[in-house]
């Protein structure tokens, strides 16, 4: 079905296409159109010579052929940038993610990880390929932006390519696989600007079409697949389509691919240009900082993260409530802040404002106590003495500014540290002999994966599921896909899926990763060691990885401090404050221990960091969290 893919031939050959010429502008319009209709296209250009491409595959092969223990030396503090070995969760591929591989230092340091005495051919090939692909990214972004008539398109494209992740991937199905096609990388959208992909002529990349079918993409020899990512979709006000794609392989094929994911700097603000907002295209995405989007995605793993996080169109839930209220859209504080009065006049139809006072009384009142999802006016009628009494019992619970949460978090960090100290003490007795045998077993297990079908392991993963949108016929791999969405997606973007994931969500996570990388989790006593030596199928060699992931997840999943402004549309800080005051009362009434209350608040904040909620459901969320916490 490769014939359905839009294709552009930018090889200069005879006459050449001069930037700014009539022909070039026409081409820009077509590129833009392909991005809008399909979200991807194929491209041939002169920028990457064929012999460099051949050499790159040779070098990639050399790299992946290294012993597992050598490959595992590549550890990076940034999330999902280390060597991603095959494992029960991502059994069909392994990969490396390299930041800014076009820079001398980065390419050299990556090379020296595997060849301490140097490997000039590898280093040169990596650097040169990465820099040429970055050039292709710049060219494509320029064309897309010029296609929209953005006057300063060149500097815009430059900002979107100022950093990059270069991903090297090897896919292989185990010997003896059935004839069925196996999904080797789950479906996802890339979280960066664009992705530029090459493969070794072993087909595998598939795109989800607008009609919901998966089609095979044949990347032309010497050409690339270009895929629009979530950031470009948001930048373009939703006009460009971020294509959902995946990799599926037929049995016993070895597929290598490498991809360059040009990215903006983490602290860059992504903002729809004025040129892309008009009556037909009202503003659909608010401005946001790239790093915040990544943090949100990492915390929620929501494939539609970009819309949930930055989209300003109404969610289905809000549409229903708006319909009930008989007006189409309400200006929330956060929305007003984002849009400002000027943009309201420009792109978004003005929405009627109304006073909360006129709203029907909340039906969820309990014992005539204050209602959680009321507004600040209602709050004011609460007896001051009572309020004062409640607050003195459990101070600092109503942390509108997130201060008390930070305190809680610091306390738990402190506890974690104390705990870790204890563990380290115990672990100091672990001999290096134990450690190496643990590694050997890990290596052995990994090697087993290449000769053994790992499908049976899927069962172990099915419990960790997300909403499955894959067609039923792919359900065999769905169980993997769901559980893996974070890792894969992340790592993808690494291929990142982690395109996105390539980017570190915040310094705290970086620090933890750094510490973990340094300690290599050896602080864990391997209580299964004996058992493992007897039974190589025991998976306790994954304990350090699981521990490592748990530590990272702990930070990733912590609540956002700014979810009211960034995500919530229907509730305000004062509503949260009222909810928590009410929960304090419930805590006292039912003589719950203070920890239950603290955990309840934490659960509420984590939920609100990830999901939109209607104010009518806020109190329900509160009691549900309390039930879970107790
Ligand atoms: O290997 C491929 O062709 C696709 C890789 C991919 O989609 C990714 O890394 O995000
Ligand atoms: Fe991808």
C-alpha cells in the first residue's frame, strides 16, 4: 500500500529547486497539505548520500552485535536515553537514544562507551548522519512553515531543530515465531516536532489511516519517512495531523532503523502563530512550555496527552455539561488567563459570563456541611470560628499554592532517604561475586529472548492496562502495548516515543536517575539469588530495574503544582480548598488518622494533575480518594 503514501522528490538533479522560487512555494504548499491530510510523507533528497546511509547500517550492525554487557554500559541520567535492552515488556526491540549526536563531544562520548580506545569510523558516521538528518529536519520544517506563510519561517524552523535525539533501533522476532505479523513497537504518536526515519529496507513501519486501517509504509531506498509529531500539531493549531504509527514485523526478519527526532529546547514555549488562527480556525491550543507537556505525558501516559494538556477545545464531558447549562462554552479562569481578552476577540467566540451565585445548589450536600464544589462566595458564609477550629486541627492542609504538598513530599523524600540508608546498610554485605552472577543471569535471560518466543510473558503484563484502541485482531500484542505505553512510547520517542521522552521531564527525575545510574541499584539484596541459580526462569534479575523504575515513577507521578492553570477548566483553587476543608471535617467525624487525610489530598492532586473533572464531580472524587486512602 506504499503507493498511497505522499512522496516528495527534492533531489536537485538537473535544474534544482531554489528556495523562495515559485516552484519551491508550490512544493511547500503540497508538503503542508500532506502533513495536514496524512501526518506523514516520504521524501528523497540529496542531503544524505547513499554511501553514508550504507555505512550507517554497517556501523549500527557492529554496535548491536556487541555483547549485552558492553551495550548495557550506555547509561544516561536522562530518562529513557540509556540502552534499552529487550525485556519482557519490550521483547522485540532494543535501542539507543543519543542526544545531539551531531556534536563532536556527544558522538565521541557515545563511541567511547563501547570502544574506549576510540572508533573513528563509527564516531564520524554517527556524527555526520545525525547532522545531515538534522539538516533534512530543518528543510522540512522550513517548507511546512513557509507553506503556512509564516514570514520568519527560517528562524522558526531553526528553533524547532536546535536539539535532537538520534535513535538506533534493532527489531527481531524470536526464532520459531509463527507466520503472523507481530507488532514490535506499539502504536503511538511521536511527542516531538517531526521524526525522520530510515530503515534497512526491511519493511515494518505502519501508519494508521484516517479510515482506521493500518497501511505498510515502504521507505524508498535512500529516502526517509517524515512523521509529524504532537508538538507540530499543537503549533499548527491542530491543522497538521500527528500520525499514529507502529512497527510490525513478519517472522524472522531483522530490521534496523534509525531516526532523528529534532526537538525544541525544553524551556521553549510552544505557541500557535497568529497566522494560523482565524474565524475558520479558532485557537485550539494554548501556549505551553515543552517541558511541562513532557512531564504531563510522562505522568499520565495518555496517548492524547497533547489535547488533554494543551487543547482548549471542550472535552466531551464538558460539552455535555455545557449543553445542560444551555450555553456552549464558559470562560474559566484558566482559559481567560491563557487567551487574554485580546485573543478572545480575535479567534474564539465571546462566551457569556455568569455568576456562580445563580447556579443551582449542589445536590451533593452532606449534612448541610459545606459543599466541596461550591465557589468562594459560598465559602465565605461558613462560620469563621468553625473554619478556624478545623484549620488548627490539621494546619497547612489547604495548600492552594502547593506549599503543604511540597512539605509532604519533602517529608516522604526524607523518609525514602532514611529507608534507603537502611537498605544500603544491609546491602553493603552483598559481595561483588553475587553481583556479577546476577548480571550473568540477566544476560543469559536476555539471550534467551532471542531464541524463545516471549508471548507467554504477555500474560504477566495484562494487568497493567490502559484503554485499548487497537483493532481486535491485534489483541495478542495489545496486552504488551498497554502495559508498555510509557516505556515504549517514551523510549520510542527516544524513538520516543518517547520522542518526547527523550527529554528529561524535570531536574528531580534527572537527579534520581543519576543517582540510580551511579548506584546501579546494587543496594538491593537479591533474596532470590539461590532460587535463581537453580531455576534460570526466575525473573528476579529484573528486581533492580523494577526498583529503579519505581523510584522514577514515584517522582513522575507526583502531582503537578500548576494543574489548575494548565489542565483544569471547570474547577478553581478555591473549590479545592473547600473540598479539603470538608474532608478535614469528615476525617474528624469518622476519627480517621491524619495520614489518611494526607494521602487523600495526595490522591486528589494526582488525579487532578492527569484528568479533567467537572465541578459537580469534585466531591465524589474527594470521597473516593478518601475511601482508597483509608
Ligand atoms: O522503527 C521505525 O521505523 C519507527 C520507530 C518509531 O516510530 C519511533 O521510534 O518513534
Ligand atoms: Fe514513532
